[in-house]
């Protein structure tokens, strides 16, 4: 058990943006929301999963929708209270703690803001260890846990509770309502007891985000041969490509950001071309037609000078970046995990290979 204040929020937002693999919303917007809540209501208590009572009601909270819309539409301020009331009334017991559903700029910050406003603790765990675009793409689905009852509300006060036959149906129906509500809503789903949390959650994700954020801030003072080497060592990342953004193809459709970023090589990658395709999150990275990384491994794009992650909605022509790959949570590499989030689910005609195998002999400072 420890406290999360303004300094911790800075690092968590930065590290979670890297783990968000391009998605999860604008980290700056999320950081402002969390900091405003902590300034007004005080620091948030962060619980280790093992500190949570087995019979406690733990509820993930998140925003759903396209990141470009999340940045513009934001959150109204009453959604936390509405979701807390809906879920508590449904179960007939008070929510013990909130938790993030994924790592990402907004969705790592929203639970902090909610816990500060409501005076309840947050659990150091999530359901992905990164960010994915669809609701059923969580470790809880692999464990056979239902997404519903799922509470949904928008900033106007429209509310709904879903009870669906599968987690995929939860995604389909909630996505349709999200579009009707303007493209972004706040949700609580995969409500569970403490015992289930300990069995299937990705543990200590908030702490890992904070550690990564601190490492990114300090890469230029690490004593390593270069800031780039320090960044790769701190993140255990693989350098896939260094280049300048030559083109960005992006559209907001069906509540997602779909697109592709094309890069022209610089420095040691001069003369090469690369591309990264995405659906909210980065899915596949190719260099000169060769695939170097695919989902569920993480593909992040970071500024080549500051190493600050660049989300898919912030990609701009001319920006110099490094494409980095990171290993995913081990459960995603199982057959059940790959069925949910492997490259073939997203329409890529290739079987998943772990990034460390694809990059054998490639650039890394691990």
C-alpha cells in the first residue's frame, strides 16, 4: 500500500503511454484529469493485489471510443459517481476499489481521478498489461470471466447496463451505443471479487508504468553510452526502425482510429522504408516488406530525441521517431490469447512469432 500524488502521476502517465502501444488516449489529457482530481481531493491509495480481500468488489473503469474523439470530447466530471452508483446498486454492496482495465494515456489516469473524487483505493493491476482496441481483449476473458453486467454512461447522463451472452457481444453492442453517444463514453465492466483479481489480472502494472516513466525522464542522465541505449535498456525494448514520418493515413470509423504510418529511414536506417498499421493501437511493424513485430507484442513509436511516446492520434508528417518493440504479457502468447489478440484476428495473414525471435541478431540493448 502506498500513495499516488502529483509526481507519481507524471511518471505513470509517461510510462503508460509507452505501454499503450500507440493507443489508450492522449496522455496529456489524462494527466490533467488525474492531477485536477488529486489537487482537489488528495492523494490516492494504491493497493498491491495481494492486499485486496478475497470477497471485495473490484471494478475496472475506463473510457471507450476512438482516441481522437476522447481528446476532444473529454469527460464531464460526474461519470465516476454515476458508474459507482450503478454498479454498487446492482450488486447490493459498495465498490471496494477501482482498477484500470488497460495501460494507456487516458485509461491509466481515469481510475486515479475516479478514486480521488470518490475517496476509495485503486488496485495496482489491469487486464491487458498494455492497451488493446476491443472490450473482450483482456486476460479476464481467457479466464472465462464475463464482461457483464457492464455499466455505461456519457457526459450528458445517459446510462445503460448490459447483460450479454459473450464478451464479444458486449463489445459489439457497447460500441454501437458509444457511437450514438458521440464516439466516447465511460464504462465499468469485468466487475470481480478479490480472489478472481489475484488469479487473472496483470499485476503491478501501475508500478511498472511509473518505473518506465521515471526511466524515460532520466535517459539523458543514465551514464549509458547514449540516451537511445539507455532507453532501450530501461524498457527492455527492441529498436525496430529510426526514421522520419513521411505519410499518415488515418480515419475514425466505427468508434476506432484506423490507419497506417509510413516512415523513411534516417541514420543507420537511411535508404530503408517502414510502416506501422494500427487500430487505435499499433498492430504490425514492417521494414522493407519484412515483418519485425506484430500484436500482441507491443509496438511503440517514440520521439527520437526525448523518447516520449507518440500516440496514433498524434502522428504528424516530418516528425523524427524510433519504432520500438516490447514483449507482451506471457498469457497473450498462449493459443487462447492469440485467438483474442493475435495478428490474424486483425486481418493480418501471418502467424504470430515472438518479437525476440523475429529480431534475432537485430538491434537491442537488452
